[in-house]
C-alpha cells in the first residue's frame, strides 16, 4: 500500500510528538522542545497539502485539530503562548 504524502507527514508528526512526550517525562526539556517543534512542522505540512474544499472533510478538520493540539503542546514546552490556527 502506498501512503499519501499527507498520511506520511501526519504519521511522522505523531511519532515525533510521542518522542517529545517521552523526553519531557525523562526530564529532557530541550529535546522535548526540539521534537515538539518538528512534530508541529510535519503536521503543518500535512494540513497544507489538503485542499480547502468540502470533499476534504473530515480529514481537513481532524488535521486542523491535531495541529492546534501540537501547537499548544509545543508552546507549553517553550513557555510561550500558542499561535492562533485558522
């Protein structure tokens, strides 16, 4: 089965997000921040690949929610306010 670019980027983002959580649990905040930023970048790329049209639902909405959660997690790790995602 060939994975779409969206799916590949989303899965990479989830893997990095999990690694960030483990790093944070282990007390490695610096690594957690780096991994969270990478996860956010991959999820942003995945979301950008989905057309803004009705046929893209619910995938687009689900990725948008995940992007928001990753952004909030990343901002929490960095101690900054999360950006607004449209």
